[in-house]
């Protein structure tokens, strides 16, 4: 039995990367039950013109299956989340991967979003992020700093915790990512508010445009 919740926060991408298709593969994927649900969700989400960002099961509200999704340009609205819920719920019900009653929650990736695709590291260049690798580099697996974009198959980070006189920039391999997400900052919140206002204007404009015959 599925109970539904839909949430969305319009988010504005920041950077120079052009729009990508919904078929760009994810660099960071799920394991276990999350992976089984992602395998069901991703084709449905992509067929609707969106991209899957992350699936996460948790014990919230009894048991919650959270589906994070977005448009290829990084935005998503409440109506989009409802559309994904309506189409995805019957698929999950039919395959029955969860052995208990659960809440299905479809949402935006959030302001402090996960970074799961190559283009995310260019699109969000200039913003603060937390990075974890699947192996150590010079004895270190976790990094925090400002994203600097892409160089071949690596992404740059300007570190914020470097002693004076030492190099403050590292380039890390995309193939060694274990986890990555933006850090909530005033700049990131401001970008989100700009996106929300723009999306409202666009939706109002669409509603007011007279039909063309």
C-alpha cells in the first residue's frame, strides 16, 4: 500500500553548462533496496521527460520512499512531482519491492542537492560543496570547497581548510566519487529564490496567453 506526498522547490542551476538530455547517466547510484526501486523509477521518470537524481528509503513516517527528480535544466515544479507520482506508483505497486506500507515522496533535489551527474559539477561551479571519494588521495577522502568546473574526467575544488602557503586547489576524478552535495549558503538560497520567482512569472505568462486559432 502506497501513501503519497509530493514536494518541490524550484531550483536555479548556476554555471555555464547548456541544457542536457534526461538520459545523461548518473555517476553516483544506489545499492540494495534503493537500487531496486531506482531501476523501476528511472525509466518512468525519463519517459515523462525528467531525470532521476536519487532514491532513498528511510524510516520517516513509518517508511518513506523518496524519489528526487528534475527536468534536464535542473528545475522541477509541484505539478511535475504529481505527474511523476501518478505514473510511478502503479509500477512500484505492481513490482512490490517494499515489504510494508510506505509513503511515496516525489520531490526536487532540494537547495543543498546531491551532485550525481558530470554536468552537475559544471552547472554548479562557483558554489560550495562537500565531496566524499571511494578511496583516499594523500590520506584524505573528504573534501569541502568551491566547485571549479570540469577538466577532462576530473572536477576542481578550491578547498576552504588549507593552511596558509599550501596549494588550495585539487582536481578529483569523477570515477572515484562516493558522495557529493551542495552546501547551503546565502548565494545558493538567493539563486533558488530567483528561480522560484522566474518560474512563477513563466507559469503566470502561460496561463494568461490567449489561445491561438
